[in-house]
C-alpha cells in the first residue's frame, strides 16, 4: 500500500465524532478568527477588484461572496472569500509556517451554503483540511521561513482545500486520491509576489483549485492516485530536500491544531514582524516623545525577505521589519490603518525609516520556537532605550491569548463591516457553530454576505 493510499484511508476514516474535544475547540476558534478577518478584509482594494472581476464572469448562484451581496459558483465564491480571509495578513499562523485557514474555511462555508451542511460537518471538514496542510509542512521540515522555496499555502493549501471539500462531498478513498492528484497539479506560489496584491490570491486560488479538484474527482475525473510518492510527484517536486512520509502518515495523531497548536495574530502583518512590533511597543512605553528618536537598531535573525527599508506601498509595509518597528514607535500601536498608503508616506514615517538600521545576526535561529529580536532606540541627548522580544503573546512557548483577548480582536475586525447588532448576532452563532443546523450556518452566511453599502 502506497503513501497516498494509506493517507486517504486515514483521512476518510476521520469523522466528526473522532476529532476529539480539543480539535473541535481549536477548529472553531480558527473559524471564528477567519470569518472576522475576512469581514474586515472584504473591504480591501484587492478584494473589491477580484469581486468585480468574478461578478463580471457570471456563474451559477450557489454560494455567497462575503461582503458583496451576490452569489456565484462555489469555486468562484471560495476564490474571492479565500483572498478576503488572507488579504490583511491577519489570519492564524501555524508551525511550521503556513496559512491553513484561508484555503479551507471558504471551501467549507461555500459547500455548506450550497449543499445545506450543518456546523458539525463543516468543523470536521475544515479540521481535516487544516491537518493535511500542517502534516505536509511538518513532513517537509519547513520550520524556517527564510528557507522556503514557495509560499506555503499555494502548495499545501490546495491539498487542504481538496480534503475539506472531499469530506463535505462524501468522496471515498479512491476519489480522494484522485482529488489530491488533480490538486497537486494546481500547486504553486512564488515568493517574490509577497508584498503585492497577488500574495492573497495564493490562498484564494488554493481554495478554488482544491474545491474544483474534489468536484471533478466526484464526477469520476482521474489523476495519478499515488501523487505523494510518485517519481517527480508532489513530494519530490516541492520538497526535494526532505519529506518524511511517516510524519505525513501520523495524520491526526494528534491533530496539529492541538499539538503544537496555532497562533492567533494580534497585528495584521507578516508573523515574524510581530517580534519587532512587540519589542518596539515595549520600548515605546519609555519614550515620551517619538520625535526625539534619532536612531534605531534592530538585531534579528537572517530574514532577508522582510528586510524592506523603504516599502513601496502600505501593503508592502506588512512585510518590513523596519516599517512595523517605526509604526509601533511612532503611534504606540499597530492596526489595519497602519498599513494604508496614507500612513506609509507621512513625513514622520519617512523621516524615521531613514534612521533605522537592521542587523542580521546569523547566531539567532530563524525558527519561531527559538528566535528573538532586539531593538535599541537612541534618543536626542544620547539616552538609549532597548527591548527584546522572544515571542509574541500566543506564539509557541509563550503565554496563550485568552478567549477574552481574542474576542477583542474579533469585534474590532467585525466592526469594520458590520453594525453592532450584526456583530453580536454573528458572535453568538459562532460560539456554538459546531451545533448549528444547516439553517444556522446559512444564517452566518447571510450576515457576512451582505453588501458593504447595506451596512
């Protein structure tokens, strides 16, 4: 029995009643977070452009595009909603790094709306889809972001979307193997697009492509049914340096959402920047006047992809150690509005960016479980203020983000697109999502799908 065959048996044998309470709890938390950041993200320019593009193409009115009040095919709805979930770079982070929510949540919700599934099965489908993504990254030992060859959700995400869809479509082991084979030929995402509108489409396209693969497999469309172990197949192509099949086949033992767990983001930016943001915010507490800052030195692991001293846009700023540190030092906070072009190009920001030096220290590990970032601020008159972050709250090995703290984030995001009553109604539904009947899931969709102009 080959690796893909064994894997498909494990996946199809995983049912809602075998997940365990901790997996259900973690998955529901991820769903809540994903929906909240998608509601806020739906108003971003890339999503507006994509929604208009999809609406112009037409399509069967099966599933809703969140925030735009129209329906399209399940595949196209998953595409736009996947981009909305990721566009703010505010969705949960995983270890090894990937974005497992945006390729799976839109698929689960789109199919639930179109085919009338209840919350219990949606939770199971999303849990299974997130698990395969975590297992793929773990099997490839992809812990250090600097060593990545591709943006992870474009590779593992399309497989996660296929697994999520397969559960709700009721595919058997053979059909799932073909769905994964189809999905594998849609994988791909280039790292230079990080910092542009295209980055978020890596997640949206993974959602759409994985769903489409499962729909095709359900009709009898075939592919290489041994895609993981095939010569020049999925593992050999995307992870040529290492791929431990035994880690993959430990699927659900335990679920990666339980151990090592996932991190809820507190800032809408690339996750490594959270280290420098936390350090800068700590230093900011001892700086009475940020106009007195004369020099800033950041000491960090060798992470060249987020060494962006002069980000080209507000969006690009999400991937800049220098900019995120400057925003924290100048404003004492980092929020969605921190990454608008309006804030990026203000005179005080332009001036401070020119005073920041970034030092790559090869002795600091790039693995999030052991990395740290130090910031030293020199003020007018020679006073120095410094701080070191060894991990933001909620990261692995750090203090956990409480439910109350998470609810603050949820409300902040939901208020971007919903009125107060809708926020309260939605949070009440999401709090018992796993118990919702199909009508309850569709009620969730009806709230998040309303056009922005109606809010």
